[in-house]
C-alpha cells in the first residue's frame, strides 16, 4: 500500500505535465492520420463500386454469367 504513495511523492509535477503533453500531441496526430486513412478507404470503396457497376453493365463480362461466377471465385 505504501508503494503507490512513495511513487506519487517522487513524481515531479513538471514530469507529469510533460508526459501528458506528449501523450496529447501523439493522440491528436494519430487522430488526424486515422481521419485521412478513413477518407482514403471510403474513396477506394467508392472506386470499387464504380468498377463493379461498369463491369456488370458490360454484356460480355463474366460477372453476369452465374455459371462463370464460380470459376472466377
């Protein structure tokens, strides 16, 4: 029980503030990068939907033929 109290007594407020600031900066940068990644993924998903739609509209496409669908998988 005395161990956590000893650690808290030895910690300096400036060290705690520095660690909190570094964690906050790291979190904010990571959040921005994840937002960019989410935007890219949604764009990629939309591009894949467009390609799939174009392929289905083509009459010679193998995707329309259900017997060929098993071979394509």
